[in-house]
């Protein structure tokens, strides 16, 4: 663990040093600075199209934008990928059946999204904001089209109350991709929360949030009762971010408490865990109103698997020891992505990512140990309201025995903005 923390500190110092250099050398670049409180929240967010494509209903005090897009994805899985719409390397079969090894194709329109974006003008200098977004991707079943709530929140005077991306997620660092899930080490599910965000000055901002608790543990070997699914303390997450025309750099911390009972006693026990993340985006090579950029993130912590894309839902926050007590599992992940702008309307991205856990002696030998992810794509917007993309993805899953399985996907997307 000490090596990982040293690596995190070295990475933080190195990127901060580079950001200072970039700030000085890039002042002449005509790059539009992103508002730290209005970051893009997806690779292809609904909200970034709001000003261009909206059916606006206005009064003197209230404006409502009805926005969204129709999206079709399709692709070919060249064996071992069992999820037709999401790409999780950790779920690639290591010991596949003959059926699982066969190629398969798919088409899916459930990522279509609808949203309402509203502003209430309280006074000339004071306003409130609401945002509600849904898609139809509620279950993996390709024939299920049940509406699915993605975001629902209100904002006023720096406070956000509702559900949106976790404060762990630096949305501006998210690579531009066709893939619905993105890099396997990306952090931050969508959580109900109370969050306060504030600019310190033109260069720095911070946020602190209370978010819904998570308890994602492995109950086998000894009997950990699930009767304590409720928790006493919400997850506490905070970040400080340096902003500039060159991009941003964010350092995020999380502190969480997990309560549980075991079969040998009715006593309520708890463990405290936490982690750190360094993430950001650096822009350069500005030309013709477009620029290249480098996006990155590195995460390390104890008991934070729920917040890492590839580890979520696999019981890897904590595992029981021989005494029946839960111990938080060390987990880490990192990604790097380079986006190249061919023109104002065409870009390509290359992405690499990994996740890993420091495997507990009490986890079974065929349990997850390490996974990698790679992608390369081409994105094109020939005219307003139309976006196209093609992408190749590779993933590898490895268990404690060092056995592994690999999967490949070729996919495309087409989006029509409403």
C-alpha cells in the first residue's frame, strides 16, 4: 500500500508542476474554459447541446428546455462478451463455454435520452436550476424498454440536491467514446446526494458532498448477515480543483463507514475506509477552434470498489476474515486517453485503462484480481444534430490463479439530437 500511496503523491506533484508550466505557455490559445460546475456528464451529454437544440418555453421568470437525442448503437462481439450493451472486462468469462466463445451481433436504441432543463430567474443576479434526465436502459434485457432515471436535481446558491454523477467523478476527464461504460477504472456512479460547490477564485474551486452509502461486500466463508443493508453514515466526498484555459486538475477524497452484523453475534460492527483520486484534462495544439487533449485519472483506496466502474457490484468493498469481521479490500485503477481533433467536426481518441485489487486471502481463488481495457475510435459530426462514431474495444480479465480471458468488440453509433 505504501508504494501505491507514494505513486499517487508523485503523480499529484508531477501533474501540478506540468499544469503550472501549461498555464504559462498556453495563455495565447483561444480555448474556451469549461465551467467547473457545469462539466459534461457523459461522453455525449444531452446538456452540451442545450443552447443549440432546444424547444424553449419562457416566461419572465421561468424557462424550460425540452431536450434529448435518439441514439442507436450496434456492433459485433468476437467471442467472450456476454453483455450486448455494456463492456465490463471483469465480466469476461475466464473459462468460457463453447456458446460463450461464439461471435454475436447486436442493435440497441435504449440509450435514447429525454431531459428537461429549467431555470427560475429569482432576480437579475439570482436564479435556481433544475435538471431531469431519463433513458430506457433499465435492465440488460435487450427487449426491455422501461424508463430509467439518470439525473434529477435542483441547484441554488452552490447547493445541489438530488441525484447525479458522484462527486468522485471528474466528468471533464471522461474520454469521448462510443462505449456506454467507458474505461473500466472510471469512478463515480450516479448517487442521491447533497453537494455544495464553490469557486475560491478564478483558478480554484472545491466541492463537498454527502452521498448515499454503499455496502458491497463478499459474504461467503463466514456468514455476514445482510440485515444491516441500511447504514448510519453517508459517504463523505470532497475535491479541490485547479482550473485554467489549459484544462483542469482535481484531487478528490472519499471517507466512508460500513456497518454490518455477523452470524455469531447480534452486535452491530462497523469499519471505516476511504481513498484518493487524481484526475484531469490538459488541452493543447489549438487550431481552427479545435484542440487536442490528454485526459487521465488514478484512484487508490480501501473499501471503495463500489465507486470504480469495473469493480462495482462484485462484493469487493470488503471481505470477511477468519474471525467473521469485515476487512476493507485495497483497490486501484487508472486510465489515460488522448483525443486528436482532425477538424472542427471529426476527432479520434485512444484509451487505456486498468483496475486491480490487493486480493484478500479469504476470497476464493477464481475471484477477480486484475483487468485491462483499451479502445480506439473515430467520431464525426457531418452536420448539426447528427453524430456518428465507430470504435474498437479490447478487454482482459484475470483471476487470482493468473488465468485470464479476453474479449473484443467492434461497434458503431448514430445520434440525432432533438
